C-alpha cells in the first residue's frame, strides 16, 4: 500500500472568533512518499556514477520538484519583457528630451531666443524669490512625510521619534524615486525604523499605513481635480484647456484606479475577507493561465499574506480618529507641496494669470499638476521619466511667459521635483550608513528616544 505524507498548503481564509480579524488557515494536502523514495534512489545512483553528489542531486531534484521547461520559458519571457520595456522607455525618455530641446532651441530664431533670455534675466530681479519658494516646497514635502510618520509612530508606540521618522521619509523618497512605480522605499523605511528605536510590528506597519493614506489622499484630490477641471470650476485659462485634450482625462482615471487598487483590495479584505480572497485567487489564476505568473499558488499565498498584514495594520490604526484624520491631511499636504514646485517654477519664468491672482492662481496650477501626476502614475519608469517630462512640458509651454524657454523651465522643475530627491537621498544614506557602521564599531547606541 502506498504511504501518504502530509504537508501544509494555503487554500482557506477564516475570521478569528475572538478578534474578528481575517487570518490565513492551512489545509493539509497529501503527496506520494513512494515517489520521493524513488527520486532519492535515482539521486544516489546518479551521484555515484558522476561522483558529484551535490550536482547530481540538484539535477534530479530539480526535475522532481517540478521546475519544468514551461517555468524556464516563463522566466525567459519575463526577463526578455523587462529588458524590452527598459530599452523602449530609455529610447522614449531620450526622444522626449531631444524633441522638447529641439522645439525650444532650434525652431525659434536666434534673435527671438536671445530676446527671451534677456527678458528672463531682466525679469529675474522681480521673480528670484519664487526659486526660494520652490526649494521651500521641496523641504515641506519632506517635512509633511516626516510628521506623518511621526504621528503614526506616536499612535502606535506613544513616542514621536520625529528625527527617525524624518530620516525615514528622506530614505523612502530616495528609494521610491530610483525604482519603477515608486515601490522600492518601504523595505528600507522598515529597516531604518527598526534600526533606530522603532521595533517589531510597528516598524513594519508604519510605512504601510503611511502609503495607504497617502494614496487615499492623492486619489481623493485627483477625483476632485478632474471634476473641477471638466466643469472649469476654477475658471482656468482657455489655453490650458486646449493643451489638455480628453486623453488626459482617460489617462488620469487609469492612473487613479492603479493608485487605489491595493488600498481598495486591503479595504475590501478588511470588510469582506472571503470576497477579497476570491479576488486574489481569480487574479493569480488568470495570471497563471496567461503565463505571466510562474507559480499561481505561491503568488496567491504571498499576496494574501501581505493583504492580511496590511488589513490588520490599517484596522488597528483606524481606531485612533485623530491620528487617522491627521495622516490624511498630511498626505494631502505632501501632494500640495510637490505640485507647488511646478507653480513656483512657472512664476520664476514669468507666469502671470490675468484672470486669477494669489491663492486662486496657485490652486489652478496645483489642480493641473495633480491631473498630470495621475495621468503618468502608471508609467513603469523611475520617477515616471519621459512621460513626466513630456506632460509637464505641455504645462510650461502655456505658462512660461518667454517664448522658447519652456524646456529650460521643465528641466529646472524636473531637478527640483525629482533629481533633488535622489541627490539628497544618496548623500544622506551614504553619510548615515557610515555613521551606523562607526556606531556599531564603537558600540554606541544611536536610538532616537
């Protein structure tokens, strides 16, 4: 009689009767132990024949464990697709920069270009402080994120840890901007928090909570901006409306759906865990059939595990209304600060709206910037490179007062709103790493109390 041996596999989600939290429950599955014994005999026989025990075992067990030609083909397909996408977007980014540079500097006559530069220099005496305000907006984006993490930390541990939280925000921005789709920062944020006084599950939950509510705030602002723009509630200049064709509405809606996908799935799982589990299973099954996902069951397990953890973190945090509302407001403030960089760059280059002044003028540009950020949010390049350059170039062609200088304004905006995060983050992480190494060597604790 064939012996059976049991192993644990994920196939079920249940609700804890005491805490009412969703949890993963293992169900026992069986496999044939005789097949294992036969594989072991084959391994030993081949090992003795080749006199290379480890290599022989790897070769046979690889076949036994099911690493098939189909899986290898999926790996090759994924690698090829990643390389192809990287090449396409690199060419796209270079093409966008070359095109915008050509339009501004070669289509315009030399006399017109010289007159624009002279006009900008003369105008700089009255607009130089907008550069300071743009840099201040950059600092505010760091500050809002640092305070946001600090509020979350206070609600979870009873301590602010502001210094550590501010540093974590700097590190998070850096790794988000050097990875596609801004998904690389969270692991480094968790590591920095756990290394500087915020330990255990709190360190793991804080970046998740911050991300969740930042996305929720951004999507809320994006929806409001689209509604206002299509109804022209803020009385935006006609030139801007012409430059923003209907395709931007479609792209922005797609981007907002992408931004809210994971938070929405976590929310669904918190309220309706069984439906959430079925959605995950359906997506991973489709991915497996399309040969996009190599191991649907393993992917399903990892996804559900992440969602369950996120769901528990969010539900616990939501019990503190003050912290929840503060986090949403700070997330919105972070978005406003980032979009303000575009506004102050425009003002530096002579933008002047005759129909609106002061706060209303700022609000109009911030609204357009939010729509642009939403429309490029799904572009899988670091910092949405290429798409961000081209879309905001359209904004600057209308707003820049001096002809032929939209490219220059776009480059300055890009430096302040993207490359500065990378430069500052790189310097900080390098210095901080050396400082931590020195502290470890000297046995000094550098915890932020």
